[in-house]
């Protein structure tokens, strides 16, 4: 839908057709009256040449005004200017009829010439207004094309007609006026050619009509000047009808669609216009040596050649810039290596060349390889030393890759972030693995980053395929699979094998489709793990954890299917499904008189949506669920990725009464500043801090200081992963607010959770006797 309001019909548009007819009656009648054999008498006729002639001119202006009034307000200026130009020209003709012609000695120039001459600058301005808004990237070259073409036409026209029609006798005003008409006609053609060129010689219909009207108008001007110079002009003749025809065509200019009209010229045709114009102008200069021409024609021809040289210089500059932009488009700005676009351009060409060698029966290599490289722990460098150090590391990595893998048949690129690719056409398994080993060793050497010595580790995936059938997307996919296998197993380098490719057999694709279907139908299974308040022993909230029932493998935990969800791009939809199903369950508990707040983990992709607070609020409203019964859990990675966006989204959630908790606190590479700046309610201490808490005094000191930090900021501290009473007691004594873990209950289906809530020990954690562990029946 357009951002501009639709243009509603007005009385003008309602009566448009009848008014068009009325405006055209006088011009058509006058043009017909000028045809040979139609005019009833020779010479000047007051009715035909006085009333009807002037009515025809003013009708053209009225027609232009009428059509302009039907346009949207922002597009009317050019039409109004053209209307003014036509009205001024018609007024000059009225003045000549009423005040000049009746005089026995008609002055020249007269007041009528003022109106006639004013028509030109107003029309020039209207042309420019109508051409406004064209693509500025190509405006200079297109304008120059039009200027060259218009100057060439002017040079030829001046050579042919300017001599006979320009008189050097009479007063200076008469000579200036006589010279002004052909000069302004030439300028008019020049501006017209420039405007048409600006539209790529495919202007809208209205501009075609304006161009036709101006050309007809100029032809009538030239014919009149010829006849006047020879003393053969008779008022009411065919020349007067040609003038009116041109003016009426101009009157039809506004009101047409702005879509390009006419065949699209090929590139060579567009270039041929300035070339032919230059050749014609040079021809005029050559002919002048044999047959002297008017100085105006020579001047125009010389200016045409100069304009053509300017166009040539501008073209050279454009081509140079284009080459620079092309190089920049294929180059990674940070490292100077090629980028992803360069990989997709050069590698297929090298593969095609190698296939051509094999097709000719020459000795060619039968396999080609691609290495995909990802730096391990690069984020630690950025977070610890800053992005400048990270950029310096990437530049050093790029330099070492060039030194190790540089080869005419090798493409070395940075794909983005800390990921690089090396494509070597003609390499076999042994050569690819040797290059990978050499690259791995070269990258592992020390780097000096602002005086800090660091080592870079890399995971490299190798893909090798027959050159005859190798395609870049396949090489990339296989190398990607191998690289992630190398990273997850800490292997350094790994060559692709179908044994580690879950998508190769199609099983993972089938799994992805099953997941997609169950997510869309909201058939996921949610288990709920209770959170126990240390001071009261109450359970006021639970955390929703997703499970999935596979048709053959049964109940699966997240680590078994989340990789498939991420690879299939379903994470955002999964998060939405979990949120909706958790809210449905919370609403059911609330209606049953047992209101439990439900905590839901949201993915980073979901949290990137600025409309998230409104959408979540809508889900709560639809279920008539109080906002206090929903808690949103987020990770530190999201908070640090875009702190400004995070602050706006979290503030929107809390403003609606929704609690916000930071999950896995302490495991991310983050700054404590966000605790002060971002609107959050809870910190969930990661379970890795609870290992051997009762015996490890340093771990206990960290936990106690974290609890004190949270309380000093007005936040609750939630400890997850509590599995034994000794840890529970230490946390309670340290001031922890909420405990969650298998010591109390594992994540349970909703029905089992309801049973557990009835049978559990409700006493405060510190008030329970030692050795009492509350577990649901059968839980482990």
C-alpha cells in the first residue's frame, strides 16, 4: 500500500472529458481553417486570424491547466509552469492582434515579442521540473549525452538556416530580436535533447508529447523566419496552423502515467548518439573550410566537440571508478583478501578452466579441494583485548594464509567474522590435508597484539571432490560439516566423511520436517522444574523446559534435536511455540486456583524483535493471564550483542509487569556494567559454580560475592543445578533467594508436578533437618 493518500476524483476530473472537447474545438477549427482550399478568403481574417487564432492559443493553455489539476499535488509544478508559458505566448499573440496589427506602421520589436520570448525561459524551467527526480547516479553522463546531441543538431540547423533568416539591418533591438528567436529555438532543442537523454530516450508519454510539440513549434518558427526574410509570409497560412498544432501538443503534456515509454535502446545505441553527434559536428567544421558557414554554426560545432571530449573524460572516470568498485566489491576491507563474492566468482571459473583442460585430453588434475577455517576462541580476544586487537589478529591470520596457500590456482578469502576459505582447484586428498596441516601450524604461532602474546587456534574442514562434477555449494557444505566436526571434537583438521554428515542420508532432513510439523501444530512436550523460595519453602514459579516425542526414538531432550532446529532455521518458531504452550499451561493452573509463574527461555532471534513486548502482552491478554505469572529468561550473549536494543526490549517487558532473569549468569564474556544499565529482576547462577561448593572455599567465596552483588543491586539470586543438601545449605546460608535442581525435583510433566506440589515438604530450606531430601516418586 502506498504511503501517499489516494488521489480522490474532483469536479475537474469528473468533467474532464467534456472540458477536453471544449478546449480542443478552437485549436482544431483554426488548424482546419489554415489548410489549403478550406479558407474562404485570402489574407487576414479578423474572425479566423484574430478571434479563433487567439482562442486556439488560450485553449491550449486551458487544456494544460486542466490536465495539471488532475495530478497529485507534488507533481503539479512543472505542469503549472508549462501552462504559464503557453498562456504568456498566447497573450503575446492577443497583444499583437489587438494592439499591433491595427497600426499602419507596425513596430518591431513590439510588446507581443516580449510574450513570445518569455515563453522560452518558462518552458526551459518546466522541462527541468518535469525531469526532476531522475536517477542521480547517471545524471551527469546522460545530461552530457543530451548536450552533445542537442549541440550537434543546433550546429547543423544553424549551418542550414541561420544565415538566410538572421538580418543584420535595422535597429539594434530589431537585430537582437530577430537573432534571439533562432538562438532560443536552438537552446530549446538542446535542453529537450538533454532531458530526453536523462530518461535514457524512454521518457513518459507526456514528455513525448511535449517533445513533439516543441519540435513542431521550432519547425514553425524556422518556416516563419524564412518566409519573413523572403517577404512571403501571409497571416493565416499553414505556418500559423503548425504553430497552433505544436502548442496544443504541449497542452497535452501533463496527466500521463510516469512509466517509461518506447523501445529500450541497447547500450551501443545509447553510445552511438554522442559518437554520431561528434562526427556530424566535425563534418560541419570540415565543410566550413570549403564553404564558409555562419559563425554561430561553427561555434556550436566547436562546442559540440568540446562537450564530446568532456563526455569522453567523464566516461573514462566512470569506467575507472567502476573498476575500483568492482575490486572493492570482491575484496574484504579489513584483511585485503577476497570476500564471499570473490569465492563465488573465481572458483567456478577455475573449475571450468580445469574441466576444459581435461576435455581437450591434456594432463589435468582430477580432483579439487576446499578448506573452511574457523578460529577457536576468537570472541575471547575481542572481549579481553578489544575489537582493535581482534581486527589485528584477523589481518595477521590473512597474511599467514596468503603466505602458506598463495598459488595461482588457489582462492583465499575471508567469508566473514573469523571464518576463512581456501579453494585449491586440482588438489587431491593428500595435498589438501598437507595444506591444512601447514595452515594449522602457521596460525598456531604466537601473535603480538599490542604487546600481548596470544596464540590462535583454528578448526579446519576439508572437502575434496572430482573436478568434473565439483560444485562450489557442495564443496562449501561438506567443508562446513567437516569443520564443525573438527571444532566439536577438538581435532584441529578433519576431512569430510559421510559418517559424520547427518544430512547425507536424508535422516536429518526427515527429522527437520517432523520437527517443523510438530512445532507448527504445537505438539511439543513441556516439562516444568520447580523453583523453591529459600526463606519460605514455597514454590511460586517453575521453569518450562521443552521435550520432543520422536515417532521412533521416543522422548528426546533438547540436546538431541536443537542442532536440527538451528540448522533448519526453526529456532524462532520453536521459541514462540514453547512460549504459547507454557502460557496455556499457566492459564490452566491459574483457572484451577493454583497460580504458578512460568519461566520461559527466549532465543536471541526472538529477542531481536522490537515488537516483542507488545506480542507477549497480547498473548497474556488473550489468555486473561496476569503478567506476573510470566518470567522471561535471557542469556548474557544477547545482552552484550546489542545493549541499546536489549535495554529497550527489556524495559518494555518489565513495564508490562513481566519479570526478566539473566540465565547462566557468570558463563559469558561480559561486563558487569549491564547489571547497572539494563532492567532485569533475577540473576540465575550457572550450575558450574556449584560443583564441590561445600569443599571448595574459592568457589564458595565467588558465589557469596555474587549473591551480595545481586542484593546490592536489588536483584534476586537464583541458583540452578542444586543436587545435594550440602550445596543447598551453603547457598541458603550465603543468602541465596531461590533454589532449583534435582535435590527438589527434576523437570516434570504438568500432571506429575501437580502431584509433587501436594506431597512435598513446604518448610524453608534452612528449617529442614539434615539428611532430608525431597524427591518425587521414581525421580532420579
